[in-house]
């Protein structure tokens, strides 16, 4: 019988991936981005999905264009709300985006240094060990995993040896995951919502990295992990900024309908904007932008957007034979020849889900 990991915390799951343990099976009732077609409109008209300055085909993503699109979407929403709290919320959010004062939480100093590190430089190995040594929790985790069964149970003689065993991508992914857990997902007033998003994010990250290995991209498993982890980070950022607006204005909460609309319409451009702002690797930025519509992701990095999209679509219905088959056919109809092998992607997801 396949082991269940549903009782494990975010950090336990993160540690499981970091130690290269078997990937986690699908958790029931996964939190997903709500499809726009199922949302009731805020007013008589809907904000158009397309923005003229955003890529609708495989073009480079631009931070200024994303900022402009976010401002326009918030302005358009203002014309369709009547509640005072909703209008105040939208005005504050729009002004924050326009003035670049929106809350985009930083990672830990070590994680940000690891993101900027040129791993191809001759001294990169020593530099990674030196950076890890600055963070006591990260150091303890690295040493623990490097001496685990996944790596032969022989305790590493030094931090440098532990870093060499685990590899740069794994260490970087774990450092960023710790930052996500300790900072990004701490949102006063939205604890229940962010807890669900946090669990969905780590589940997605585990699935996407497992699929990357299965389709012959083991060297990219760390990037794939980050792609899954940041897939819906825009939703968390929306809740963070709603919480910040409420605290700053001492006003009432936005209506549930407006929150739902913001989560649906803004999380993709905001997630991509955040990924660019924090200087995440280009494939991760592409996945944040293209995880609902992979053909819009920049061509050189679209492979990760296709995997993230497939994981979200298949894992939601993998236990339902009819729905699964419909989803599989829909995916196959759009799947391009240059994307990772479709059959391997779907087969891996079925294996991760275990018995129906």
C-alpha cells in the first residue's frame, strides 16, 4: 500500500523532497486557481482577459508591462463595484501597484544570494557552502539530509562535502522553500486560505519535480520544484496586500466576491511580476505566467509551463476515470511536439496518485 503523507507539514514535505525521498502522492481536495468561467461577475461587464502590452504568444515577459496590466485591471474593476470597502480596497491596491509600493516579500538573505550566484564559476562550490553556513537552520537541514539513507547514511565530514552531495539546485530550492514558509505565507486575517495555498504549493512542487525527472530532465528537478512552488504565488500576494490595505486604512474587509475575482484575474500577472522582481530563474518566471496557458510562456522556457499546467489539470481529476480521460484528451490535443513527452508526463502523474 502506498504511504500517505497527508499528515506531514509543509516543512516535512519540503525536507522529504530535499532528501530525494519518493515523491508525495496527490492530496485530496487540492486548492486550485478557480476557473474564470465559474466565477460570478462583480458587475455587468468583465475585465477583458487579454492586456495589449502582455504577451499573447511566446514573447519575453516585461516587468513594466505586467505592472501596467495590473493597474489597468484594478482600474477596470473599480467601474463595477458599489460597496464602499471594495472601492477603497481597489483604489489602495491600484495606487500601490502604480507607485511600486505593493508588498512583494523578500526571501532570506541567503536564498537571495543563492539566486544571484553564478553556479558555473570555478569558486561556486565554496561560495554555496559559505552562504549556507550563514543560516543555522539551513545548515542543520543540509547536514541532516546529506547523512540520510538517500545519500548512503555516511555523515558528511564537512558542510562543503554535504553541499557537494546534495547539489546546488536542491539547496537553492530548499532555501527558497524555507523563506516561503516563514515569510510569504504568513498573512494576518487569511490564515485558513494561506494554509490551503501553502499545502497546494508544496504538493505541486513535488509533482512537477518528479515529472521533470521522469521525462529525462533530472538536472532541472530543482527548477521544476520552484516552478510548482510559485505556480499560484500570486494568490498569496493578493491576500497579503488585501491584509496590508485593511491594516493601513483600518477599514472593513473586502467582500468575498471581490476577493474571489481578484484571485482569479490578478494572480497570474502578479505572480509573474513577483518572480521577475525577485530575480527567479527564467523558467520559473515562465511557469508563473503560463501555468494556465502554456503557449503564452516565452518559448525557450515553456517546457516548465507545460509540465506545471499538466500537473494541475490531471491531478485534479486523476481519481475520476471519465473526467481523467477527458482531461487527458484535452491535454493531448494541445500538447506541442517540442514539450516534454506527453505520455511520460501523464503516466508519472497516475503513478504519483496511486490506486484510484
